[in-house]
C-alpha cells in the first residue's frame, strides 16, 4: 500500500486542498533526514510541501518540507531557529511535537517526539477521520478592509493561510459572495465567502498566496511585534 502511494503521481495546483507531494522526498526510515548537499532547484520550490512551525515563544513560521521520514523532516526555513529548540509542526492537519536537531544554510532538521504514520501522511488524510489536509493556517491579530459588492467592512483577521483567511465581523448575507480583501501590507486578494458563523466568515482565495509572500509578511509582523515589546520594556525601566 505504501509503495503504491509513493509511485502515484499527482497533478494538483500548489496551495489547494491536496498540495502536490512530487518534489518532497519521502524516506522509508525512522531517522531524521540529513542535510542535502545543495538547495532545491528554484523551478521545483513551489511544489514542496508546506508546514507550519509553532515555537515555544509564540512565533509561527512557514517551512517548505524537503524530505520527510517517520522520525523527522528536513525543511527550508522562512525564519531562523536554534538547535535544541522545542517546536510543534503542523503537517497534513497533524500537530507533531519536535526538536530542532541541525541547521545548515537556511535549512533545518526536526526530530519528531514520536514516529508518525508515514502511510497516513502520504495518503493525505488526517488519521482516523479521512479529512483532506488544508494549507497550514497562521494565527494573526490585525485589521483588513473587505469589499463585498458596494459595501466596505473593516474586519479583524483571526488566521490566514496560502489558501484563505478567517475574519469578523461580517453579516450573514455575505455567504457565497465574491469579495476583495486588503490585509495590512498585502496586495488586494480576490476570493469568495465559503462559510459563516456568529459573524465570522471564512474566505477562500481565488489564487493561493505565494510561499515567499506570506512568509515575508509574517516575518515582518514578528519583527514589528519584537520591536514593540522591546520599546515597551525600555519604557518600563
């Protein structure tokens, strides 16, 4: 069964429910993947699996998974981490405790706390439920402008991924409507309101955000938050 998954080719656009596995290397081992001798060719970078990393200090990073085994993974980093740092990796809707065990030239190796079911990961299912994976969501707290028809809203953003965003408050009539949303420092994004509950709405983008665009945006937000925290600490002295 596992061999069938490895041999099967998928042709799905990056950022959709099932992001292509073709360029991420899967290793039938429980060892943590070692650093590769060279970086991945830029032509195949968009095809690498994307995961979210939650750090112990509340930061959330996006990484591109270069190689994956049952015992860990190697990934391209969007922000710097430290060897020995304890993190939680969200991959295929699974949340996996892990430790950074090596760093090299913008890449890192993560050792899982427990071995994962590689068959489930390759199948693209959430264990025991059969759900298809969604692009990892980053929790944020910022404002955005939302245009629905001729009506404009100022909304709060709860989380964002390459494929969509969750906002509030909006009205129920917005369900199924075409929208344009402008988030702080991001270009206007076209999409559709796919669900509504308690004045919250989920918007699916027409075109997924690029990895670099979202990672850079999140990095700037982390930098700004760090500067504000430092300034507040200095004022308290």
